């Protein structure tokens, strides 16, 4: 029977999540030195056939990850990773074994937080109207300066509580991702609260999440 893969974790501790995609039981298998979480999916072509069904399945998928994250740190598979049979799982995981092991060893029991920054100046900007090259470069320099100032502030106030930072620019916002040790979450949050507000920018914090931004496994992040 086809199966849907959720994530990879260290062998221990073992987690027993609630129902997964399609209300199927989520199981785990010890494999090649890691633990793989999966569930059967009798008719994937029907279960994922429409945008509505795909959205529902994605929500159930991420709920499983959150339940695993309560106990240990998962490295998610790209959704949806559906294999034709359980027998093909070991071959699939074996092809990525070393990157998975290396990622689990590097990340340990850390979790990911996300901070989204948006600026009033960017939200009000008319991006559809063409501008001169000089004006474009001026806007880019101003935006880069605003981002650099917030990034410096975030890294300064959270120094000693974050293992690693990643960032990604989007059209009207900037995202920062912080890799935080599980036992250091309260210290990280307290440090952010101590920073106070910054004029002209809104920062939105979410998490903890699985540390997907800090993992690149060939075939899973393409």
C-alpha cells in the first residue's frame, strides 16, 4: 500500500502522534540509524486530487510535525512525499542517509522560530509604477539599511541564545529564522521582549517550528 512520509528524527525518544493525513494512524520505523514517521495512504490520487483536499492534507501533515516537535526535533520530508509501498521507504531514505544524519547531528534538539518584518514605507510603496534607475537604487539602499538595522538589533539582543540565523527577502517583507536550543527557548523569547519596539517596522514572531530552513537534503528541498 502507498505510504506518506512525514519526517525523520533521532531514534529516541519515540513519539506517538495522533491521527495523520486522512485520519490514518501515524507509525514510525527504525531505519539506518534514524526514525522515520509515516502513514498508509490507500488512494493518494484521490486524497490529494483537489486544492481543497491538498490544503486539508497539508494541515494534517503539519499537525503531526507539531506533535513530534513537542518531544523531539523532526526534519520534515517535502509534502507530499508518497511512496508506492513501505518496501520502497528504506531505499528512498538510504539515498539521503548521510545528509539526514549530518543534519540531525548538527541541529540536535534545536527548534526554529520565524520573525517577519514589514515596513510602513514598503507597504505604501507603489511597486507597479516604473521608476528611474537612480530612484530604484535609492529605494534599494534605503530598504537594505532598514533591514540591516533590524537584523543587527535582533542579533544583538538575542546574543548567546541563538545557534544560527538565516534570512530571506520577500516582495514587501523580510523573514529571519532563528535556530534555538529547546532548553533555551524562554531565554530567547525574553531577549526579544527586552528589545522593545522599533519605529516604522512591524515584527511578527511565530514558532517553534521544525528547523526546515536550516536543512538542505538533496531531493527534498528542490
